[in-house]
């Protein structure tokens, strides 16, 4: 099982360069970074985990810039977003960013796709909350058109693009209905989520990794009903606080990668946590 990590990198934490180098030298598999463009101080949307919203949510680095730094100082470490709030992006710009990072890193990029939880943040980007899932689906289709080998146009409900020259292309090659970087969708288990995963992604990024024994058979059924290769489905538990029993359970379920949560802290504290996590490598 490949052991990757995630962290809220901010202007107050360890830097992307220092962390990426340490992860690769120690044998960790990857680095995933979350995204929030801003956090409106009105705070009408409650924090999903309960209590006060942690300080780091309003201080996150741009994940594509930070991962670009990480890519430049590593050779094997995989790089991902966990997650990108696709509905909040111009899809033409986002397609360029993702393709460039995948191209420059030699195919090491994973695009983690999410729908968001902060209504006020999304509203400032012009997102009508009830439509956000369909908006993400539509924008992902537009991005796939730009990533296609031949100029391909797309007309959708929330955006369109003419058949265009759009380079660089992602390093990773098309597989089944998916082209572009490795794509994992985050979100809670359910029929609509699983249908979208089967339609346009490589797999699922379940936050915390709980309840997989019950949900995985349903995801696999939706995957196979969509005509996808059963062996190609990827499930990557995300932001996990590890224990030997938990990782053994994931292994029994056939999971090949797990993403462990690092503290949003300075370099000494993060390195101490990596020392502790070394037992799972």
C-alpha cells in the first residue's frame, strides 16, 4: 500500500519545497493539498466537523503554485489536489493549469475533484449552490475537450469552448471514458456521487475513509454498470489518522493508496509526525 500525505499548507507552516523533499527522501508516495480561495468572515455555513473553523482554512496556499514547487524538487513523489473546487474555477484556465502540472511533472498529478461545503465562498464565485454538482460535471467535460488529442469543441449549460489548439496536453493518456490527469472525486457515499465517479473519473477520494465496507460494493456495482473495467477502479481514503488496524482493513478491501493527515504546523512538528508515520511505510 502506498502511503501518501495531505496538509493544509499556509503562510505559517512548513514550505512546499521542504516538505516535498522530506517526503520523497523518506519514501512517502505523494502529497495532496486542499483548496480554499477565501473564507468569508460572515461564517453562515457551519464547519462540517463541528465547532470553530480552524485557522488554516483561511490561510491556504494556492495548491497549483505549491505543487509546482514540489514537482520541481522531486522526481517520484506524486502530487495531487485534495480537493480542487472545480465549480469555482474558469474551466479553460483550470484545464491549462492541470495539464501544465501533469506535463511538467511527468504524469505525477492527480486532480482531486470536490463540490465544496462553504456556501458563501462558492457564492462569491457566482456558484448557485443547488447546481454545483451539475456545474462540476459540465466543467469537467469542457476540460476533457481541451485535453483531447485533436481540437474538440464543447457546449454545456455552464460554459462552452470552441475547437481549439490547447497545449500542453496532460502527460497521462486517455483510459476508458477519462482523459487528462488521474481524476478522483471526493464526497459522501451515494448513488449520484457514484454515478459521476463511474462516468468521468478514475475513482473515489472518501474523506476519513469510514464506512467503506458498506459503500464499496455499491460503488463497484455502479462502476461495472457503466461498463468500466472492475480492475481499474481506484479508492483512496483521504485525510486519515492512521492505526495498524485501520490500514490492515484497507488492505483487505484491496485499497492500494491511503492519504494520511499531517498537522498544519511548522517544520519541526511536521517532521516529528513524519517520523511517527514512518512505521506505516
